């Protein structure tokens, strides 16, 4: 009996010694990451999947066996948390395991701008966060989702303010739209709401008008003047006659010249046919465009036309005859350039 107790005690001491070696600072604190690296652990990943990911990154995790031993002792194999993890140069097995076990994600900087459609937005988002483009698109084009935030599906693109946001890589489509609505509400602070009264427009109408201006010009210094022209026309009950709305109605933003036949398209977005603003934005309006509408420049201008020097700027006019002269000069320049 004493012999068995002695043997059992020896085994326990041996196991304890081995465990002590494995969890000792000397063992677990040795660096196993030789260069900074982003590790993306998909939702639903188990421990085997995590090991596969780390195994594929053998040039980063230099001692996978050491990692496994520390992970086993700390219970990482029981629960793997998805996310984007930044593995820094010189991290030890204990640090890597602690980061993963604690779910200490590093957020991504989610950026989007120059977006025209929800499919394009879904694709841009999917490049930066975990949900795929189809999942995102199905969410963004759901009437129920749009209604939850007080929009129609067509209007929803106006809720997204182009900027850079910090989010978790694992953010869900629902979490994303919740965040964007919060950012939208924060944007419309008391100062901007006060300016809104001056325009006579609603928040959604400002976004729609801003989207037209963003398609008309990239010149920020003339945006407030252009906004003033459109507001003047709206107040007089004049057709907006905005070429970008015709391109949107036709579904062709590549058109370089709007011809009379293009103006015949029967669509509520054709502002040559239908008075007032179109039903929704024709692209995701920029913050600069929205600010231009809120801070529109008062003038007597009722018309504008692209300058014949193709500088991107516009000639503004108070009368139709003045505008027609500007338009003829621009048309002549298009003809000389062979743009038909």
C-alpha cells in the first residue's frame, strides 16, 4: 500500500512539475509573434478552426505547440470568441491566449463615401466587416428595416453619413444600422435643426437636395451658391431641371451629355417632368453637400450651367436669356471635344 502511495505521490509531483513548467513565466512569456498581424476569427469558429487559422500563419505564430499548451491550461479550447485581433510583435503565448480568451478585439475603421446605390454600399461595407455583401444588401433593402428607422427603402441611403467610424469587425447588419441611425440623429443637432428652418426643407429633403448637388459639382466652394439656386427654384414652383436626376432615372451615371430624348424618361426622379424634389436621394449625400444646403447662399440666381472650360465650375445666371448664352457656349465646347 505504501508503495502505491509513493508511486501515486511521485506521479502527482511529476505532473505538477510539468504543469508548473508549462505555466511558468519563463515558459508562457517567451515571444511567439514575430511581426504585427491581423487575425480574423469568424463567427462560429471552434478551437480547431482557430488552430487552423494560426497554423496558416506560421510565420507569425512561431511556436504553435507552445500556444496550444498555454491555451489548454487557460481553457481557451472551451470557448473561442470571434473578432479581429491585432497580434503585436513580441507577444508571448500567454498574451496571445489572454487576448483571444478575453475577446479583446481591435475595432476596424469603417469608411465609406462616394456611394450611389445600396448594392454599392453593401459591397463597400462587406470589404471591411464580417457580414457578406448579400447579407448586408438583403438587410438594407428590407422595407421593414427601413421603416424601423423612419425611412423608406429608397430613402435609407440618406441615413448613412459618409465618414470613418470605429466598429467591431463582427458587427451585425442590425447593429450597423442601429449605429448609423444614432450617428444620423447626433448629426442633426440643435444648431443644424435651426438652420433647417431657414431652408424650409425637412431633414430628408435636405439630404435629397444635397445628393443632387453632390452629383452636379465636386467644387465645395460653389456648392452653397448652387444650393441657393435650387432653393430659389423650389420656392418659385419652377422645375429643378437637374441633369443628375435624369441620369438616375435612366440608371446610367456614365452619360456625359443629356439630350432631349433623355428628358422624356417617365420617372418621378426626372425633374424636367415633375416639379419639386425627387422622392429620395439619388446618391449618398456628403456631409459637405448637406452643410452647403443648410448654409445656402442667398442670391437672385435661377440657373447655372457648366463652364465651357471644363474646369468643373459653373456659370450662374439670373435670367433665362443669360443662361441660354452660357448653355450655348458649353454646348459648343462639347461639340468641339467630340462629346455627343
